[in-house]
């Protein structure tokens, strides 16, 4: 573009003087232009047009971030992690109350009103930008494609959270009418999916295939097609495909909003949409080359620990095996800022945050992943020591040879030089519990277990020696262990290392590296492809997104392996045997497990267990952790599973969708409440 705006979304974004505070506040936009200048003049100028567009981008931040700490992202916490910022707040959230307009309504949940404000803004731009004489036709097409993508993306975020939602007119709204006359009812789930996917398809035709490194936050063709594939996947899943238990989710006229009849062809469309992204060749699984010797210190970048020998995979290069890659560092570096987003071939869409995180006190709440990391880091290295992993999640990580972990038959005792030969795949320090030995690479990249090292290599000054390569313990009485005087201790006794860079340190003049938000990445598309194929009992002919070819879509084991194998190989664990691929139910259980591990702490599991309708089993279960009452003298007892009574959970049908808050129900008399929630009528 002639005059580019560097849209790093954490920066102050020019919004053309507009400020929306509720879903209906975009009614004020006409008054703004009466006081300044007309819409026609705004969209005749390239800079004003881009400022208008930047407002849409800005509403992807704050309450609309998808990966972040608990204040903004309650959906980032399912049955896999907990937060200890407030037991009362956590309990309210787990009971489906926090942030949804009810007992804990003050906790940063403005996603409804912010999304609709941005949807309006994008609609105006789409209808007006063709008149711009400063842009070339190619630039107009790109700007329109961005606005179209954003409009559909906001609808997509709303659909996942609230279920069927109102679709606003695409040709503009007559704001001379009263708000009551502008009230719109919910559309059906099918109508929402049809609109979002058709808009993403059109956006794919308008957007470029690549962006330069000054425009990383802008969507591409592949991003539009990837979101389209995700929307189709949710549409095909049990929550929205023949869900007779939601027959009471209706509009004011009594029209049922959730499809009541199962349609297998929806899975075929989901598979074909995922294949569109795969065949595009725009993305690939990120890997790090095998490291023959330690680099930058033994703890920070150790020599590659080779997974247990497997005759099918150990001697083959990626993606047929893991002979030439470091599985641990491949997964760790994908999230921790080690590689710049422009050079990361796996991230499809991300909010780019320019937080200049050297001074942590200056970080705003918009610094989502950086703030998430600070919530995870132990107090002794300057973190807030608040986000912990559940024992269920910790035990879900397999052994290094790919076999399930079983704490009843696993190794007991503690690591020492005497038992090193019995644990070939780990670098456990002496004194660490042997239940953490010989686990798969993603375990060590994600779990801040008791006794793990936190590298903190950015620390400087005389106190740096106390935090660099610090071994952190969560026993009672230790600096990072249980405390009765503050809430900054891990209620499960299990920390989280995902997103943490070896250099990250929050004290001793250290810094936290900027992180890419993995809102959507290629591994998700690959596993979604395999999942969709698994649900087919016949074959379908589905045209590609551009109509240039036709896919023959069916339950093809080799195509399913095409989706699963690269993800497993990067992780350094064996692919499934044919008996798993041949068994529809067994393969589904493997997909559930693989997504739980691969997408831990990425706001995926919360939605996955709901779309599969297995949330009562998983989110309704009791939360277990280590016995954090135990001190180091009673180390064995620390690892005895105990119920975390302060954060016990329940799951009821109403928690499948977020409720409409009281104010919106009062303003929009055509709006209906989600099933199970109070109507206030």
C-alpha cells in the first residue's frame, strides 16, 4: 500500500476518534461524522480508511484475545489448568457464572459489545471503500478482504461462545430508527455458519497469499480458508449436528436454532475445507534441527535427547520420523518467542503484540501471552505463581515410547545417579520425583514440575546468580510453595512452562520475550482433517475452494495419517498402528487425547469438550493435584493425588453456551436467552 500502517496490535491504534462501549453504541457514529466530516470524505482518503480499519483490529484485543490469562480468557481454563487468583472467582467461573453478566459480571467480559461494534465498522468499510481514489484496485481489494475477514472472524468468536447469534444486515443499517426497531433475533446455527464460511471464502479471493513482516497481523488467503475449515468442523460436531438436547434453544417465534437432524455430509465439507489449506502449501509444521551438542548452556539449550528407538520412525528424517529434529525444542520454540512470527511457518493467524517487555511494570493488559507467562512463572523469579496444571493434564502426557502413563505402575522414588540408566529420556535433577521420568518431549516443554529448572538467563546484576538456572520447588515451606498469607501459590503443586522462554525472567532486571499468540496454527488444521475423515461412512465429491478441482472425500486411512503423523513425528512419539486407524471409536479417543496434549493452554480444549459433548465427563469431574500441604521432609506424600477442594467443579447443560447478559436482553426485546440461563422476563 502507498501509506502502510504498521498494525502491530499491541501498539496504540488510531481509531479515528471513535469510542464504543456497548453493542448499541455504534449508533453514535453518525453523530461523530456530523461533528467532523462525512463518511464519503473518510473513505476517499487512504489514511483515514486505514484508521477506520485499525479500529476493527483493535477489538481483537482485550476481552477478545484467545490465548491469555484468566482475567481475559476464562475459556483458556477447562479441566487442564487452574488459577489461584481468587478461589471465589474461580469457583464462580467453573460453575458457569464468572464474567457472563451474572454474579461475577465485572470481570472483563465485553466480547459481545466489542465484537458487534467491530462488525458494524467492518460493514461500513466494505460498502464504502470502493470509492477510495488514493488506493489502487489491488489495494482496495485487500482492504475489503481484511474487513470481510474481520467481520466473519468476530462472528466466529461469538458463535463459539454464545451459540446462534444475530447476523446484522450487510448493506448497512438505518440508524435513524430507534434501537427497538433495530433489534435483531438470533439466526440459526446453520445460517451463521453459512454466512461466516461464505464470507471467508470471498475473503480468500480478495486477500493475498503472503504478507511482509510489517503486516503480520493482517490475514492472508490461507488464514481465511483455515477459519472456514474450523467453522465447518464445529458445524459437523455433535453439539451443533443433530443435537436434540438443544431443542429448546429457540428464537421468539419458537424456531429451533440448533440443527435437530444429523447430517454426515457436514463432516465431508469440514474435511474438504481443511484439505484446501493443506493443498495450498502455505504452512508446515515447525521444527528445530537436532542439536548434537549443548548450546548457550546445558540447561537452556541442551543436546538433543533422542526418543526411545522405534524401528519405523527413529532413523527417518521429518516428517517420516524424527531422526533430524529435536522434538523437545521443536515444540517448545513454537510458542516461547524463540522464532519470530514471520519465520514461523506453522502460525496461521495471530494477534501480534508489541509490548517491549523489558519493563514489566509498563505492560498493559493487552500483552496477552506475556501476561500469561508472568502468571505462570514462580514467585522466586518474579512471577505471580498463579496458574497451575491439573494432575489430570500432567498424567495425560504419555511415556517417551508413546505408551500411556500409569502412575500405579510407573517408577517410584526420586532421581539420582543410581537410576539414571533406567530413565534414558529425561534430564531430571537429583531429587525430582520419578513419576516425571521418561515422559514424552511435550511434557518437558509444558510442565513446570516440582524441581524443574527455570533458566532465567536474561537476569543481570549481583542477584542474577540466585535465579539463573534456578531449581524451583513447590513443597510447603519453600519460597514457591503453599502459603496461607497470599494467594500466589499453585493449588495443584504443578507448574506450567509452555510459552516460557529460557531467557524469561521477571526480576533482577530480566525481561520476558514477546510471544506469538497461537490463535490458529497448522497442526490444528491437520488434526481437524483427520477427525473429519474419521466420521465418514461413505464418499463425497466436494469442490475445492476455487473450483479448480474436486476432492473425493471418504474415510481414507492414509489421508487420516496425513493429518496425524506430522504432529506426532514433531513430538517425537510413534504414529498410531493400523488397528487404531481402522477403529472409528479408538481413533476418536486418540484424537481427543492428542488435542488435549498438543493444544494445551491454547483455548482449544474448553471448546473441544463442548463441541464433542463430553464436557460433563471432563469439566464436571473433580480436580486433583499434589498434596501441597506436605513439606520436603514428607516428599513422597507430596505426590499423593488429593482433591483440590477450593476449586471443585460442576457442569450443567447451560454451560455449553455463554448466557446473554441482562442489559442486552433488556435492550433487544427480540433476543432470547441460551438454554438453562435466567431470562429476566
